[in-house]
């Protein structure tokens, strides 16, 4: 780990945060679009009859997941700055 410089650690952390942001946005979008598609077209009726709860507003899940991810990024950046400062 000694061969990693502060700049490399910061770049790696930023790349992982970007990758995680893409994954969260993709997952939330997939949930939103698939729920809307099933609701609009009344597909998978057997599946929908067996499900105990279907959210009324998939948009809330979409925006809440992105908001929670942004809070997580804020926490990681704050902790990450402390870790990078300790590497000096």
C-alpha cells in the first residue's frame, strides 16, 4: 500500500463512487420503468395477484434511492478526506 500515493487513492475512490452512482441510477430507473410498464399494460397478472404490496409511486423509490446515495457519498467523501489526510 506504500506505493499508492494520495492522488492514486483519490482517483480510485472517485472512480468507485462514479461506478456506484451509475449502478444506483440504473437500478432505480429499471425498477421505475418496469413498475410503470407492468402497471400501465396490466401484464403479469398472476404475479401481481400474488404480490402482497405494490408501491403506488415508484417515482418515490427512484428519487429516495438517489437521495440516499448522495448522502452516502457525502459521508464517504468526509471520511475519505480524513483517511487521505492520515496517509500524509
